[in-house]
């Protein structure tokens, strides 16, 4: 090739790249960006994806083919051709019924209904094989993920099947498009325009979820309204189901337990009243006529003022089983939330779910799953795992994570939750010889043959970034990947996401993954170190407010949780206190019963200790607490510094967007530190440790701050 030919080739290459380079990135494409690969990567993809061979059997297969074509076109500038027969250089999609025997992978049947195999054959084809069309779609996304992250495609050999059957997003979206605990704009569901107008965004939502293996979505808030189960709203849900169905996503609805009573169609909502059971059976029939693959109901009952079976002196099992009987003929399930606490119950709020649900173990219908938050309080920056995990061996338990960061700085603060999810899932419940992790419980180790699942409270909204910030997309991504495999590595997931989202350059990836991996710990340090919890502003949960003490219910007040006074700080959950620790397995109760053997990150969760208590660092508890607050601020500053150094590797707009939020995070980390240190100094009567910087403002100035219009209050 002479110099002029080389020059022409360079010009053509730049022309190929120009649209992508000129395109301003706003985050809408998520991790499905499919931007041009380096030359070696483009060549590799083009060798493997010259053509696509696929059965034209369903809308799902068409979605897989369309996605492959979109991805290859974006990464290489050249779309693959259609081909009728397998050949070298082609991607061949098929099931056992359609693939030639020579291309059929061994052991395909063992991958189940949703699993897939992706393999580069010696004969030159890349085979994506599955037992069903949805498995082919998941396999297509797996191939694109490999290509987009720079894996060598000529050695590709991946087999994967989900470990959980139900992998569901819970949208806390209201019918007026507000979103409870939502920090990314309005609900993406334009209920007013449905069912006639089906926004293109719904399809892009489905693509993103299918790329992670998410197979269900609860469309409406757990604080549900009765109207969602009326005919006009069922028609709206059916329209969404039609859009999501080709991507393997079933729709579910949050049901208000008293719906038939509030619609004035029954005289009671007593779950044992025949007229109530008959109403729900008729309603289920109506829904399934409109949505044949309707997933079922999610229910929040007898919690935070929501109606439920206890209003009629019935149990959670009575209520759940009545609804389960209504959807059982159609193959539906009921996910019954275990998040319960009541004003008339004076017990430690951390005890209430265990106390109410463990006596009901084995009493729930076969199509009922009890949905349990990862910790016993409420999605705090750090909690111990919920004691229900491992304690209900006859009942399937769904893990409920919160993807939206209600207590971790909204969408403003960089806090990668993959590490939090992994921490909970890998916790050993000590309920079996040799150990029994939370992940194993969720995967059905104690309940073989029963449904399994994971739920994530969505952080998705109408903003172009989908989640309110670019890094918060990683929490949606991490949730989906861990729902597919609860034993996956959060660090590996972070790298996979960052490579598809920001850059494939290895050193830059190292820095981004490093930032993500330490970010949640930074938030814990400047908000709730050493096991402190629920000391945020009340109602909106924005910013520090450890001083709040005047609200009607004790457990709405931060002082209830930290119990700081002149003598010490922390919530005693040992036998000397609320004895919530007794709800854990004996081995854990023994370990955590002694502050000397309690993990330091949970120390004040389980113990009320004097300010002079000697910490392993050699500091007093008071000095250690202040040091942790200082460390959190330093870590937030380090996040900002590390991101600034990544400017050459990230497009200008998204780099600027993240940098602006990191500036806010540093400011708010300092606010958290100063307000909490000032308050705890005042109640303890102790001087600041030597060398410690004084808070910027007097305590009363921090107490006076008000946020009446904070987002996400629903």
C-alpha cells in the first residue's frame, strides 16, 4: 500500500468515525452505546459478524437480530448481511429444533428456558443457541457485551442460565407520573397518553432490561391506588405489556389490599370473606384476558398506614393466599412485602418483620413469595443482612434491593451499590452446617422447587440519563447482573459496565472501577459511620438531621436510632437491649453480642457504648467517629480528583456532568461531617479530638436548614 492509498484509508476511517465523534453524548444510550471499536476490535467483529442467520419465528428473534445489526453497525460502521444458511463468518441463532446437528452445543437442555450458549465454532460460525427465543435474545446481548468490552471473539465460549426465576424492577411510580423516591424526573409511563400512544422510550427501556436479563416490571407504586385495577388502567398496562413482551418482560401490578371495598364493590376487604375472594378471582380473570402473560401482584400491607389483612384480625398468610388463589389458575404469583412496622408496636423496628413473619413459615401458598429488604430497617447506607434470610426455610424469599438512592445522596452522590448488594448476598446466615449465604437462600437452597426471585426499586425516570446521573446507571446495571447471578463479583460488573459506558482504555478503566468500588464506603463514612443509621432529614431523607426528636412516632426520629447522650452512643440490640440480635443464628448472635467481636462497620448498630470505649485503632470511640467523618470527606475529594484526571478518556459533556455532581458531593459530604460532628459534640459534652477542624457553622445553623420541596417524596 503506497502513501496515497494509506492516506485515503485514513480519511475513510475518520469519515466512518465522524458521526460518533460528532455526536454529543447525553447518557440516553446507557451501556448499549455501540461506539466504534479500535481498528483491531473492528476487524475482529467484522470477521465474526459478516452475516446473521436466524429463524424468522417471533418478535423476540426479530429483536435479537435487530440488536445484533445495530451493535455491529455501531462498532464497525458496517451492518451484517442476512444469510439463509450457516457459513464461516456468520452469527447463527437457533434452538435445538432449528440448528444443524453439527452446530448444536452439548448440554443445551440443561440451560433451561432462559439460558443460552454462545460459541465460536472451528468451522468459523459463531453460534448463539438456546431452548427458547428469549434465550436467543439474551445470548445476542451476551455476544454484543463481549464484543463491546473487547473480549477476543474467536475464542468465545460462554454458557449461562439465570439462577433466579423472577428478576423484577419495582417502579414506585404514581398514576400522576410523580415517582416516590425518584430522582430522575417524571415516571417514564405516560399514563395519560396510554394506551393509544406508546412512547419509543418504552422499547429502549425493554432493550436495556433484556440486556441484563431482567424479566419483570411492577408498573406502579407499592403505595397503590385502587384505580390501577379498573378497566381503563388495565388497558394502559396491557399496552405496555405488548411493548415489553418481545423482550421477555412480564408486567406486574402493585395491588392495594382494600381495592374492592374502596371501589364500593364489596362491603369489606376481609380476605376470608367469600365475596372478597370472588371479587379478586373475577378481577384476575379480567386482567389475564387483557394481559395473558400477566405476572401477578405485589402487595404492601399493614405497613406505614397501608390497609391489609390485619385490619380484620387476619394474618399476612391469609391475605397473601387469598390473592394467590385468584392468580394461580393463570400461572401468576403474589409477592408479599415483609416491610412492616406499625405505630402501635413499641418494639425495636428492626424486630418487627421477623416477629410477624417467622410464625407463618410454611403457611403461604405455593405461588407466594415473601419479599424481604436486604436489611431490617430501610435501605440504609449500611445494614446487617435481614434476619429473615435463613429463618423461613419453608417459604421462598425474594431479595428486595433499592436501586434508587433514597438514603445515599439521591442521584447527586456517586455511590456504586454493587458493593452493597454483594455484601448482603455474600453474608453467611449461619443457618446450615458449612454456611448458608443470603444468595443461596434467595436461590432457593431451602425451598427447592419453589419460585425464586429478586426485586429492585427502580431509579428510572424521564431524564435523558434515565437515572438522574451517569454513574447511577451502573446501579441499574449491577442489579440486573446480580439478579441473573447473585454470586457474581460487583467489581467485575463495574468494569464491564464502565467499558461499555465510558471507555475501553485499560488504565482509565482501572481508575473508574477503583472510584466505583470505594464510593459507597465513602458515603457510609461521611453519613453513617460505625453502624449509625437513619439519621437523615425526616420525610425527604436529604442531608443530616441527627437532632430530630419531636415527631409523633418514636421510630420516625433519628434520636431513636443513635441514642446519643452524655454517656455514649449506639442502639443496644443485645439481650440487655431490644434483643433483636437473638433473631439471628446463634453463632452470629454470639459473635455480635460482644462489641469486641462485632464487625466494626456494624458496631453502633448492635451496641450502645461509652464515648471512651477503646477502638482497635487505639482511639476512643469519639475520636474514631470523628476520624471516620473526616475520612469520608477525604474520600469524596479523592473521587473528584480521580475523575478530573480521566478527562482525556471521556467525552466532554458527560465528563462535565459528572464533575459538577462531584463538586456537590464534596460540599454535601463536608456538610454531613460538620453537622454530625457538631451535634454529637454537643450531646456528648466532649471537645473535638486534638487536631480536628471545627465545623464551619454553629450547630443551630445546621438545624435551621429546611428542604420543603426536596424531590422524590411521591
